[in-house]
C-alpha cells in the first residue's frame, strides 16, 4: 500500500460518496456501505505505520485524500480526517496498545476527542480510572476505538494531561448531534463513568508533542517524530478545502446551463459570475498549495533530525486556519453566485455550504485563536499553549 494507490482509491470514491451524501445527512451518521468503503479502500491508513500494513506516507498524502473525499461528501471527509489523524497518533503509544488495536484488525477506525479538561482520571493499580463527558466525537458511530482525554490530579503538582485508548464498547454514545451542517458526521457526545484504562493504553501529552515516544521503539520513520497538535489543523482543513473544491465544481457544472429567472440571461454570460467563480477557484488552489507547502516543511524538519520550534509550531497551526479561511471565502463566493436556488435543501451546493459553515466553527479554523498565537510568537512573546 502506498500514497499514490490510496489517493487513486479516494478519487474513485467521489461519485459513490456524492450519490450517498443526502442519505448520509438524513441518517445522521455514515452509511454502513461508506464505513465499509473507508475500511476496505485503506484511505484512513495513509499515515498508519508500515509495520501494520499502513502507507506510512508523506504528510501531504492526507491532504490529497481528504481533498478528494471532501469533494464527494463533507460529512464523510470530516470523519475520515479523525480516522487518519488518530491512526497517526496511535503510532505514539506503546507496542502492546498498538497490538491490541491493529494486531487483529489493522483496518480499525479510530475516533477521538482531545479536550482534556472534560475528563478526570485517577491513578490506580495497573492503570487509571477515567470519567467524563466529551462532545463533538465525529465518526463515533462507525469507529472501533476512541482516544479520550483527561486530567490526572497529582498531589502538590499541576494536573497531568493524559490520553486514553478505549474500545467502542467501553463508553456510552449520547444522541446529541443535531447540527445545521456536517449532519452525517454523527459528532455525538460520549460519556464514561469510572472506566478502567490499563497503563499501556494511556499516554501523557509530552509524547504527542513530537520527538521520542514509546511508539518510536517500533516505528523509526521520521514521520512519527512529528508533533500531533501542531499539525492537526492542516489535517482538519484538508477536509474543508475538499468541500470547497466540490462546491466550486458543482456550481461550475450546473451554471453552464442555468438562466437567470428575472432577466433570462444565461449565467454563462454574466461577468459578475465569472469574477466570483475565478476567485473561488483560486482560493481553493491557494489553500491546497498552503497545505502542501506546510506538510513539506514538517517532513523536512523531522527528517533533518530536529523538532519544530515554537515559531514553526504556531505557523503550522496558523497555516491550517488560513487554509480553512480560504475554503470558507470560496464557499461564500459560490453561495453569492448561486442566488435563490441555493436555499433549497435538495441543492448539493446548499448542503456543502452548510457543511463548510459548520466545519469552520472548529477551533483549528479560528483565525483569532491560531493567527493570534502565531502573531504573538512572531513578536517574541512566549508560546502560551501547553499542548503545542
């Protein structure tokens, strides 16, 4: 399995996912056939270690795959981004944990939620007791395992931020997802009460910041020295940029045969539409280029046997946010160009626009948050995000 094969498979899924997109929305989660396609195609395994049959690919592979899948179905791409990202993160865990997940089922889909203050954990003999309720667990209905997060209280010290691997059977899924967009992502809350997690299925935050980790004893590729949080925005925005690309494609195709209701003028002949469409297409192209450039920089850094500095970590987060902003700019241009027909629920343009409106609420897309952090470090002030 290699990057080129997985990207080709992702492109082959586009028409299938487009045909299912409305049903995915109506179901509120991925159709069973889509779950099967994600597993069988292996597209979620682009960053999975080769030791378990994954592609162990360059970071840009995730951009190409999510761009393709996002142009077919926004909800599917949103879930797939979680599965790709958490596959990458699991590679940092001890080998025993990886064997429990991938030993019998290397195609396992892994969801997750990385908000530590919503969970509390207590150290006990052999592991931890974890309790909490976490929202926005995208793709949880279709997953096999989930990464949960929590703070561990320590006498006389600051709480420790720690992450926990739990099988789907170990927690309760709460039916909370009723959103305006990404409706098929099934981003429900989940709840755990006094759940025991053995020590080997837990990881402190320091091992997700890049460099050496328990998993590095098994996976020596430079890829697995990359920091998880610093690169997460690039992953999520790859799905959003794919949605924007699909929006531009949908509009371009049906605008060729449309006629304005009031004037009878063909859309094809309206200069204002030409300008909007061109700018939208260029915004998508710019976003893709930005994502690829930053993925290349990450790979260059970790391949040179060093870790990103504070300025590079905040830049990667800002680049992900900017790519999301460019995707949303493209979406708004197409929304304006679409006119009154865009309000119909059956219109694919409307569905994708709602998906992007929802996607850009994610904290990785927040320019105030991520651009502000980047600007702060550029001015010589200290990095104040402990997760980075």
